[in-house]
């Protein structure tokens, strides 16, 4: 057992520790790296969402092209619009709903009569 004096600390002093400055530098560096990784994840998610929308649009257009391929060419050349045998079938178009009017122009709901 080691003799201890009243003025010496009970535990030997460790010299293999990080200083406060080193810990702060490490935390700052970690923050910069994590910010870059998070920005990368956000950008990847945006690109994935755009890719899904684009693939959906391409699939719809390919379906229309396949429908047009099945229509005989004679229906397009010198076709008589009044003859149902030569009129090409209509292709349903996807239409978006018209935008809603601003709040100031919206009609007020009807109130029940008393």
C-alpha cells in the first residue's frame, strides 16, 4: 500500500484524458459531418419522390402510345369524322380539378331557414 500524506489526492492524477477544448472541437466536427449527411438524405428523398412521379407519367404515356398503335393507320388518313367505322376511339384524358377560388370569392354556405 502506498503511503498517502494529507496534502496528496487520494487517487493518482490521470494524464491520458481529453481536454475540454478537444471535446468541443470533436463535437463541432461531428456537427458539420452530421449536417452534411442529413442534407444528403433529404436530397435523396426529394429525388426519389420526383422519380416516382416521372415513372408514373411515363407509364401513362406508354399506355396511350400502345392504344394508338392498335388503331389502324387508315383511321388516321383521310378519315371521315361522321363515319363511326373510321373514327378513332377517343382516349380518355386525365384532367386535374380546376383550382379553388380564393377565400374572398368562395360562396358562403347556405344557412337553414328558421
